């Protein structure tokens, strides 16, 4: 018999635990293929290499800690299988079921073990979700910067071709390479999004259980939502970074037809020829107009200059952060889906237009 993290188990069971923990922890370790393996690299001749490395830098955070909950679940399930069946087959069955549960229950169980005091447990989960949300914001910003760089690169190639600085075949070859790398970026970002969703399930489970064990939490949360501290953002909407004028046309000299208050939601209108530095929107009263794009951001993402103060670190605060986590993940999913359509569209065709070239694109970028 031996002791393992408070469990009294047989030596075969202990060996199984070590084996399963190593297997779960090394699932997808460096050296494997796929989006989290060695395939997503930064080429020396990639003009967007800095931006690509910035996105890649989030790989370890979202992958390494994501599997910890599943590993804990697999260990618990394996022990249960050995206890019931006493053989390797029972252990494998228990590990499989434990791994499925570990993704949502393992995290909270581990937190409970490390924090026996309810207030400490709540605060610990709060800090984890708060940190997670910041990392998601970082991924969203990094992917957006990389996306802009790919479009600027494509625009520069087209400008060189139009100015007869490069041949048609060279231009097409360069655009094909940019598109290929952009599709790899999209795939990598989508993979990060899947990991975020798995982790989001862990946090949601923890939040639900914390709320269930705090009788006043639901009342507190309802009060905060009623006061505007926990509004649900409409799907696909944008939120104003600051108070912004709404113009009749995409021109600052155009007549003002309304105002968007800081933190208010607007619905984007797509499918027209709106310049990249403006966004065509519909207001809550049904009126439409144009807002300078830099004054808006996807709902659920952090403000670029100053973030709203976090909610108090109580049970209701955990629920608020968890809801924010969902919104941020949804915003990134929409961002990646839009980029995928862009990569598969005409933006990287020599004769195609680029509708989303950032306003900061200048002739110097094309030179």
C-alpha cells in the first residue's frame, strides 16, 4: 500500500495514477503535429512574423493548464475503476469516464482541495477567471494585429503590381503565400478558441457550484444586472469605447444624426462599401449612421485604453466574470470566422478588393 495525495491505494493503483497523469499531461506535448504542435512556426521571411509570434506566445498558457482538470478527473476515475474491478480494464474504463468529467469537474474539485475556506475558494476562482479574461483579450488583440498585417501585406503587393514594380506572376505568387499563412493563422486562432471553450466549461461549472452554495449570491447578481452591471450583450454587437458621434455619412463633416454613449451597444451593418476606418451601425432606436471604427470594439472585449473596474470578488462577481468570459470567447469566435471568410474570399486575389485594410495603411506600407 502507498499514499498518494491523501489517497490510500495499492502499489499497482499508484503506478496507474502516475502513468495516467503523465499520459494526460503530455497529450499534445511539443513535437506533435497539428495546431498546437510544431507546424505553426514563424518563417524568417514572414513580414508579419512579429505579429505571428505574439499570437503563438499564448499557446502554452491555454494548452498546458487546460489539461490539468482532465488529468485530475482521469486519476480519480482510474482509482475508482481499480477499487471496483481491481484490474487494468476497470481502470481504463474509469479513466475514460473520469477524463470526460475532469474537463468540467476536475478544476473545481482541485480548487476545493486547495482552498477549504469558502471565501478563499471563491476568491481563488475569481482570480483565475479574471486572469483568463485578460489572456483572451490578449489573444483577440494579437490576432487582430496579425490579421491587419496580412491585409496590409496583400495591399502592398497589389500596389507594387499596379505600379509595375513586380510582374503579375510574382504578385500572384506572393499573394498565394500570404493567403496560405493567413489560413494557418486562422486555424491556430480557432484552435486556441476551442481550448478557451473547454476551459470556459470548467469555469462555468465552478461558478454554478459557487453560486449554489451562496444563498445571497443570486439576489446580489440580479441586483447588479438590474443596475446595468451585468447586461447581456446582443450577439454580434459592438460597444462604444467612449461617447461617439453618429454621422449621416462616413465623413466627420457630415451631419450628426445621433450619439452613442460610452458602453452602449450598436449593431453593425455589413455588406456595403463603408470605408475601413468607419463602421455603419444601427442604433437602439432604429436609426442608422456611421461611427469612426476605432471608437467601437466587439462586445465582450476589453476597452483598449481603460478597462471597466472588475466586479467585487464575491460569488456574484465570479458569475459576472464567467459571463464576461463567454462574451469574450464569442467575440473571438466571430472574429476568427470573419477572418476565415476573408482568407477564402477575393482579398488575396490579384483582381480582388480589400475592404478591411486598416486606416493606418499608407503608401509607405506599399513601398
